[in-house]
C-alpha cells in the first residue's frame, strides 16, 4: 500500500505510537487530545477520534472520564525460570500478539553460537522475529536452531506459530540454561524495540536441550522499560 493510500486515521495512530515507542510519552503520560491532534496533523475530528478509539480498544491507551487519554502501562512480567509461549502470555493479559519475521534462513553462525550449540555440521537455521504486544514491540527473538533437531524449521509460518510452539512439538524440552543480564543493546537492536540511544534492554540468553542434544540458542531482547522478571518460589 502506498503512503498516499494509507487511511488518515492509521497515520494518526502511527504518530501516537511513534511517540510512545520513542519514550517521549511514557506509561501514564497524558496524550494529546483529539482537538490537539486535529490541529497538529491537519485531520478531521472524526479521523482523530477513530484513531484514539482504536488505540484505546487495543489497550495501548486508556481513557479516564473528565481527565483525558493516557498511555497505558504495557509493562509485561515474565517468570525467570519458566519457558512459556510469548503469544500465550500476551493473550492471558487480554492483549493482542503479532509477530514480524525479519529473517528466516540457513547460515553458518558465529563461532560463539556454533560452540554453544555444539553443532555437528557447520550450518544452523536462524530466525529473527519481533514480537509485539498491542502493536508495541516487546521482544526481539534472535534464535539459532540445530537443523538435525528441527529439520522443518524454515518451512514454518512464524506469523501464525511461534518458534516456541513449533520447537515444543518437534523437540520437547529436557533442559534449559538461562543467563539474564541488563545490556545496552547493539545499534541494530535498539530501533526494532523502539529504544532510544543508550536505553537499556533486558537480555535473556537461552539454550534449550532435547533428546540429549542442544536444540536451540536464543538471544531474547526486551525493552527494559516495558518488561520485568517476576516469580514466586516455594521453599
């Protein structure tokens, strides 16, 4: 669809989402009123109203009668020791998940990845996927998979099925290794998560094992301001 063919209300939504993703409008911040958006973007009141209504409906914004419209708190919580499907977690919060597949390929991975997976061959499958919660980027999944463990990986439609769902079906988990750290993400990662220069991300390095082999190694980057790890442990 050409830029000219994009509906005006979608342009208004993009304008609001851009300010949220950049961090200019933080959770709890009041967003511009419909009147202000009309004046700022030169659109009709009906167009501004539709854009705001759809963002409220999707959970990105919240309206408080008599006070205005505010950025919703989309900070998401994950358990540090559980391996769960991100699409399921988002759905359980009553929000909408979607994925954007940036790469799906067979390649010779970096030496550090080959060592982590202990590959018997030189090549691995590689996927790079951004997961969104209510159209706000939540996680960048940079995953390498041993072809011997999941030979059909490149044929999967990861717009419909997450890598977690597929791998759980073909390579049931036997063991998981986690490393969790706060990092300043690489320059190639920050814009995909809507992070500003120098803004921190939470990185989970995860190696999974199945049937006595290392099945996958993933770098899971999360927007630090929109994600936290939480857990309850019985001793």
